[in-house]
C-alpha cells in the first residue's frame, strides 16, 4: 500500500471485544509481526491499562479463563474440583 493510500485510509476506533474472532485474529497477527498495519481497527485504550497490548492480553486471559470456568466462584477448588481451602 502506498504512503498516499495509507493517509486516506482511516481506521475505525473500536473497543476490543475478546468474543469477536476478527479482534482476536488482529491481535494474533500483531503478536506475530509487531504491527497493527493489517488491522482495520484502532483499538481504544481503556482505564486502567497503559498499553493496548497489555489491555488486550488481560481481556483475552479473562475471556479464556471464564470460558474454561476458572472464575472467582471456583477459586477454592483445583482444576479437578477438589477443595483446596
């Protein structure tokens, strides 16, 4: 893409949504090549995070832990359901 074309192309300001497969793919590509150039989105930095990558990493960690049911309700049990308290 030419420099002139990059100036014309605008990115949509978007809140990162870990449920969105395209958002997860954006981050995977960013992790691989260290650039957001491929993304059509410009992710909005949310409080209290200091960087977009740290915010997305935290959101993805929460997403996958919740998906695996490792949530606060089960914090007193190990991964096999045995009590650890």
